[in-house]
C-alpha cells in the first residue's frame, strides 16, 4: 500500500505507571478492537492521509525526529491497522458492506454500548442507574406515585453516563413523576455516516433491560409520505448512542416508577447536521426536507389518541484543543461558554426555534453544538400543542484539562396543560 489512508477514528491518550500511549478505536464500531500505540507511531499514522507515499512519510519522520524510518516499520504499522479495519481501503469497505447487509436484514437493533458505557447485566444496570440519582450533583430520587403532571417533552444529554449521568437524572425524574406516556418519539444526533437530514428505522431496540418496540405503523405512515429517502442512512442507527442512552433511561423509569410490564413503544429518529444552512444563512424551516418532515410528523401525532412524549438527546458546546481550538481551557472560557449556552437555552425555554438556530448560526457554530437539529425539530413539533411551560432543570460542563476537553449539556422539561 503506497498511499495509506487512515479512517476517521477516535484517538485519545492514556497514561499508566509504565507508559504513555495513544489509544485508537472506531466510533462506528465497524471494528470492535481498541489498540494502543506510542506517540511516535501516532505521528507516523497522522501522515496516513491517502496522499503521502511511503517515501513522503519517511522524509517527514526524519525532519521531525532526526532519525531514519525504515519502510518495513511503516509496512508493519500498515498491516496492524489494516487487520484492525482502521484503514480506508478495500478490506474495510468489504467488511463494512457485509455489516450493512446483515443490519438491513435484522429486525432488531442490538445494544452497541452495553458492557462498555453501562453494565450488560440487567440487575447491575438497574443498580447503576439507581446510583446516578444519588450522585452529589444529581436530582435525587423521583417521588413514588407522584404522577400529577403531563410531561410532553424532555431534553436530556447524550454524553456518556460516566461524565454526565447525574444530569440525565433531572430530565428523567420529571418523566418518572408524570403521567406515563404511551409512545416516545426519540430524536437523536447521527454522529457519523448520515447524509439525509432525518434517518428512520423500523428495528426494535434491544438493551439489557428488554425490548423497546419501534412503532412500525407510525414509521410506515411517516415514510410513505416523506419523499426524502429516510432509510438511506439506516446503518447509522447501528452504533449511535444518542438514542440508545435515552432508551436505557426510559426503560429504567418505566420499569421502576411506572411498573411497566409490556415493551415500551418508540419512534427512533436520527438527525444529521444543519451546518450547510449556517453558511447559506437559511432557516431550516425554509428547507423542503425539514418543512415536509415536520408537517407530516405533526399530522400523524395529531391523529393519535395517545399520550406522546418527545425526547431530544443532545449535548451542547464542545470546546478545547481536542476539538481543534487553539487555546487552553480556563475558568473564564468555562464562564463564557456557560453564558452563551444559557442564552441558547433561554430561547429554548421561549419555544423560539428561529432564535435557537440564529444563536448558533451567527458565529457558524464556533462552539460545535451537538444537538441543534434535534432541538429545532422538537420545538417545531411542539408548536400548536398544549405545551405550556419549558424550564431548565440542570446545566453542567464536563471539563478535562489534561486532554483539553470541555463538553456542556443540560436537562429541560416541557409540561402540558
């Protein structure tokens, strides 16, 4: 392979008493392997862009370190990456295509994060989620038998439970203390591999807590009217966590606080980026793909004699050198980020989807808000409904100064009359 090309994979540092290293993993989980490499090897693979030849890589290495790099070492690295499906080549593409075909044929979407982001054992998972409600910054336990209000929608994080689980509890405490919904419309974010603005699936979601049954009649009615190919990117659902984490929390709440015996019903929807609208300075409501989706969804919802809860699984700002910023994180940056995030949240509380979009679009999303399409869609779906109040329940930031990462997130609830 004369011009090796690395795929878009995650790389993060680890440090033990014996060594410092960089770990590589596949965010799409096409490869399930995690490998550790030296900083020197990381420099070498950073040059695997499909344009640099073996000779180009050797010359760059010598300029950087002043030593010779033999081609057999580069070929050994290429072999390891190829075996782990970390290279963009025929081997990877064939394997991915086989997984796409397998996923397409399956009626279920298996959990992709159990045993990684949360316990795979059902009893341990229930206990783990119990514990999140008792963390220092968490909401505390929901009140049993307090189902006096009707929560029509919530916004919850999609950050991993380890960093943001305490924040989820505020949104799901509201759900536990409300009338139990008949159907959950879950609007997540497609982090990878989705070109369509909205991507559907009819697959049931399996987690350690059971089956979340996708409402196939709802999805069929939607897809029969929506002409923008909502299943083209269905494979994006396979490893996406932004819906899966909400399903796990819903199942927990419904089992523990609503004593739900049967499978919960969901409509899982993934949104891709609105970034193309920032540059063009166009409101999403002017885009046929968005306008038609919202119109059809509202029509279907209005015909349903059901208690429906819409859930937006989103994170907010992504700041720091890890994301490409050229400054170090500081307390003032944390404060500035919180101020800007809360300006955005204030527009959400006012149900003003246009100003939500404009607040992100005005600086071309410099904070890298990972959730705007989902939030915008939720607000659009609530227009004309009986939702009377939206309130911020919790705002938080996960900050890692060592790796220069700041991610912010929040929980909000919408209550109906």
